[in-house]
C-alpha cells in the first residue's frame, strides 16, 4: 500500500510542478515525494537539445505529447521492455501510447523497438502487441533475447521475416481453417551489427524506459538489457544519425541513478 501511495504522490508532483530547470551530472535525488523516489530535471545538450525526464514508467505516454510537436518525418527509437502499442483502447496511457502516436502523429514513419522482453511469448503476443503495425513494417520488433510469438495469419509478412530467425506455420490450425504461424524473433544485436539497419534517412527521436534494463527495479519489472548494452546502441545511433529529441522514464527508484547517469554521459560525449 505504501508503494502505491508513493507512486501516486510522485505522479502528482511531476504533473503539477514539471521538470524544467537545467542540471549537471551527477543527478540530484529528491525524496520529498516519498521513500526511494527520485525526481530528475531536464537537461540541455549541445547536440541533442533537451533531454526530458518523465518520472515513473506510468508517465511514458507523455512521449506522445513530445513527438506530436515534431513537424518533419521521423523515426522513433523505443528502448522498452514492452511494446506500449496495445491496440483498441479508448484512453491514452503508458501501455498504448505508441498505437495512439501512429493515429495522431502524422510525421511518425516507423517505430524501432529495442530490448523488448515482456508480453512477447506466444500466448501473450496477440493480446499485448499490435499485429497490424508489425505486419505493416511500421513497428520493428527487436527483443533483448530471442523469443517465440504466435500470430493468427495465413501468410508471414516480409516485415516479420526480415527480423526473425525462423517462421513455422501452424499445421494443426491450418487444417482446422484457423491459420497461424510461430515466429522466433532475432535479437537487436544482430540488427544493429549491420550498418544498413542503423543509418536512417530520417531523423530519430529516442525514448528510453528504464524497465528495459536488468539493473533497474521499476513498478513494471526489470528487463533483459544491461545499461552497457543500451549505451552501446545509443552510441552507434547518435554517431550515424540526426537526433531530434530524447526522453527517459522509469527514474522513480534509487536503482535508476547509476543507469541514468551512464545514459546521460553517453549523450554528452561525442
């Protein structure tokens, strides 16, 4: 119960007071909103503009508000344990803002989701993921570890084949006129090892949910990437592409301090 009260107080603090002033490393902890709660301020970098901190993972839908302001075609690079693209929901929240973004952000061309781990086992794949976006090639699935998903479809779209280890049709389902297939996803590591996959014609917006990291404890669990692995990918992307914005969420626990510091150092070095 205390933990839920802390989360609510943190959310209210961020909404009403904002995060607007500029700071330098090391990051400042603020315990005024409860035990182990850490509130960060936005910082300004020479190359990437403002890096915004959204607070708890439950605020990740605030990214939607930032990217709606972008007035040129762009690609969203999403570091997250979850897809945040659950379809068919009527209220904007942290689990569906990517789906909303594709409907409302006219300049969003593609989402490349790096480090996915939650909700991609085959029994959960349809429930928690937006297959229409995956099928269209607008949502690229790059999990932290190789995993298997199941989708109901008579054909395997090329967008899935390009980022998968293997695809296997469901023979039993097809026999009973319920076609589907299993896909074993490749990991992000193979994808980023090819320069053609990480050099983009369009500018990038990078959004990081710290639940993608194994070192950070969040209300939504911990992921399967290390902070070193994440910063290695960020370093590759920022050297090869134009970055138009960055935000970070999941910074509401003391375990986030070392990871957040390393990520910011990555953005502040050439």
